[in-house]
C-alpha cells in the first residue's frame, strides 16, 4: 500500500514538472504543437497532390493552402476585434457619460457603487487597444515559426510513416503507435470539420440576430463569434459576453443587455449542446468535464493558443490510450460514451 502511494506521488510530481516544462518552453513547444496539428489536417491534401505532381510542387501548394486559411482566420479575428475596439475608443466620451449615469442609477437604489467609479476611463481603453496590437504582432511571429515547422514536418511525414511501418514488424508497440497516429489524424480532421461548420453556423446566427436587434457592428459580432467558437466553452462564453456588454453601452438599459445575453445563449446552446454532438457522433465523443479541463489547462499553460489546442491534444492522448490494452480503460472512462456505444 505504501509503495502504491509513493507511485501516485511520483506520478503527481512528474505531472507538475511536465506542466512547468511545457509552460517554460512555450515559445518553442506551442508552435511545434500547432504545426503537428496543422500537418495532421493538411497531410491528405499533400499526399493527393504528390500522386499527380512532384513533391516540391505538392508541398508548396499544401503550404499555400494552409497559409491562406491561417491568414484568413487571423485577418478576420483582427478585423472584428479591431473594429469593435475602434468603435469603443471613438465613443469613449459618450460611454463615460453612460457609465456615470448607470452608477447614479445604482446609487439612487441604495447600492454603493463608489468602488466602480474609477474603473472606466479613456486611459484604460487606450491600454487595451495597445495590448491588442501587441497580441496581433505576437500572432504574426507565432504563425511564421509554425509554418517553418509545418514545411519541415510535411517533408518527413512519409519517411517517418515508412520507418514506423518497417520497424513495426519487429516491435508491435511501434505498429500500434502508427495506427494510433493515423487514427488521431483522422479524428482531428473530423473534429475540425465539425467545429468549422458549427462555428460558421453560429457566426451567421449571431450576425442575423444582431442585425434584427439593431446592435451596431453586427458583421463584426458574427465574425468574432465564428472565430471564438473554435475554443469550446471559453470561446462561446466570450462570444456571448462581449456583445452583451456592448448592448448595455449602446442601448443604455440593463433590460436590453439581458435580452441580448439570453438570445445569444440560446444560439450557443443550440449550436454547442444540440447540433454539434449530433454532427460529431460517438466517434468524437468526449467527457464534457475533460473537455473543459483541457481548455482551462491549455489556457493556463499557453494562454489563448493553449485553450484552442487543448481539445485536439486530449483527442490525441485518448486515441493513443485506446490503442494499447494497458491504457484502454483510461480512454473508455474519459470518452463520454456509455458502455456498448461507439
């Protein structure tokens, strides 16, 4: 019994040290993780192109497609958030008056709001805008480093696959690893397809509602909802809170803010809790608790990039566990499927 306790303590210490190492090496490991994720997504395109054109041409075409998608998503995100930030800064004076009026409304009802009086001013808005610019600059350098790893990785995918297939004849564990990697890549492609379809549907729904409600910057809110919905839970929550706060500032009443919040929550619930599980099916079923844990743990280690990559990393880990008998129970426990499903 004592020996088992020591093993648990050793495992816990190892996990803490590994988490610290991941956080400390974020500048290198985060682009590598995203590069592996991107390679898993675009490799079928690379393989199909190589069957028709030379490898160099196929590689350039694949990288160009990946770069186009990344630039489009980054540009859309920057455009949406940038437009909202510029609107808030342009209307800062009016918003300051509205904020003061709301504080007075609270005071007349016996609610002490003195501690909030200095929480909203122009200097804070300027600092937020500067922080957004710095984040965008960081994203550009992050994408550049990631693309280097993608190019190098795509050149070696087929070589690594053949090596694992050859060595797998002598070492069954390597054959199992190859099967797990292939299944992981297929699952990640299915996950991103479902996530993209549902993010697009959610973005269109948010845009349509914002237009009907008369909320300014309707297109921007739709784009922001589309981008943020790639991050489970946290992204959906932020895609609801931002327009809600904006509605409170634009319309000047808490009733309008509550109405916007409830409507956006209904859209998010329909998308994330009803439609998406049916599109994903049992093959991609995950424990909601583990999904939330993966998102928050990823955010703790690597910020927003970590929140995004957390669920794909969870899918990869569980697929690896499914392949080997000794860890299969872990995948079954955390899959979110009832016994006999999938």
